[in-house]
C-alpha cells in the first residue's frame, strides 16, 4: 500500500468499484474517515470522482456515525466533501445538499472546538503555546522569539482564529524570520510608525504582516499573494487587508500604485523569501513607488 493511503483510498484511486463497495459495507470508522496524505477522506474522493455512481456516496452516508466528521473536514486544498461534490464532481443537488446538511450538523455539534472564522477544528494547545511556555521556563535561547513573546500584543497569535499560523510546524522559524525582517524595517526607516502603510508582497501565511499589524495598531497593512483567500490566515482581525494579485501580472504595478495612492500614507514594501523573478518584481515596485 503506498504511504499515507488506507485500503479504501487505494480502491477509490484505482476505481475498483467492487472493492470500494465491500469496504464501505464492512470497513470500520477509521477506514471510512481517515484522510490520505492530501487530507482527502473517502467521502471527498467519492464526491469528486464521477466514475463512482452516487449510490456509493449514499452508502457511505448511511454509515452516519462514522462519516459526519468526514463531511465537516477539509482537505489540504481547504475543500469539504460538499465543495468537491459541487465544484468538481458535478454531483446532483440532492447529494450536495445531503453533504452540506451533514457538514452543518457536525459543525454545530462540535462548535466549541472550531475556528469561529472558517470552522476548522483547532487544537486547544497550539504549537505556539508550547514555545511560549518554553520561553517562560527560561529554556528558549532565540532572542527573536524571546522579544516576540515579551510583547503582550503578540500573544494574540495564540487565538483560535490564527490556527493556520499558531499550529503550523514551522511557526517558530516563521516568527523568527518575521521579527528579523521587522528589525530591518525599523532599522532602515527611523521615521517608521503607526501612520505608515506596509505592503507585504507574496505574504504566504502573512506572519510578518500580522505581527507588524499587532505591534503597531493604526498601521495600514496590505498582504499580497496570488493564492485564494481561503489558504491564508484569518488576519482580518489584526487589521490586515488581503489582496489576491499575481505580482508578475502585467497590471500589478498599476494596481499597486492605485492602492498606495488610495491609502495615501508613507509606504514600505516587504518581501521575504521571494525567489527569482519575484524579487526583481519587488525591486521594480520599490523603484516605481520611490519615483
Ligand atoms: C516562499 S513563500 C514566501 C512566503 C512569505 N513571504 C514567507 O517568507 O513566509 C512564496 C509565496 O509567494 C507566493 N507567490 C508566488 N508567486 C507569486 C506571484 N506571481 N504573485 C503573488 N504571489 C506569489 C506564493 O503563493 C507563496 O505564498
């Protein structure tokens, strides 16, 4: 069996209808609900793949006790089974509605463990809390992390709506790099303050944009990335505005110029880990704004 797959994922991906039928009828909860390496559980795989007749979806839904959690789960691409069924599987309205109803029911049942923004289940003790406690015990040696935790405002990142950051395996590295970036910003611009506009280009999870917004209330912060908003942290609560732009697109410089004049404040552009053409584009944007 390939790594990260159970027998049902395997049968689904091989379109082995007989085996899928058998495993839905005889399998246990784990088999029915487990996500594969891409975070897709069997309900999602069935919902999106038209080679499987809808009767398979109904059969899996009939195993209700085990599939409601699956209906409310999201894959790595942040889609639910109902979204796969409507957006990719072109499934009937009846199936999509049934999946949505299961999703809603499960979300209501487990609301206290979920992010109030996107409904994802969040950990009561995110990784960032472990790092904070380590710092409080005097075991953290990284000065950037120590400075981050020393500022009360930054502890907002422990809130459940920042789960995409606070439980990310690389949160420690992301925060260290962002703190170093902000040191460079304040070092280069002694006049920098809360009346400025920060534009974080290719923001990724927007850790840098979020920290700068938390540390400087009143600052205008725009995070730019080409990814859809659903992949980004819910940093609206920190006052960060997100724009989905391709910075290599022909209209990027024009859009940036309009945004900057609309906000009408002194502006600083940040761009961390921009490879190749992205860095060149950031330099072009800088030159344009400077002129
Ligand atoms: C290596 S990450 C850097 C993320 C963040 N700045 C950091 O240091 O953690 C690269 C980011 O650039 C974004 N990106 C890549 N090409 C882009 C483009 N043409 N326009 C806008 N964003 C782009 C990706 O979606 C990704 O989020």
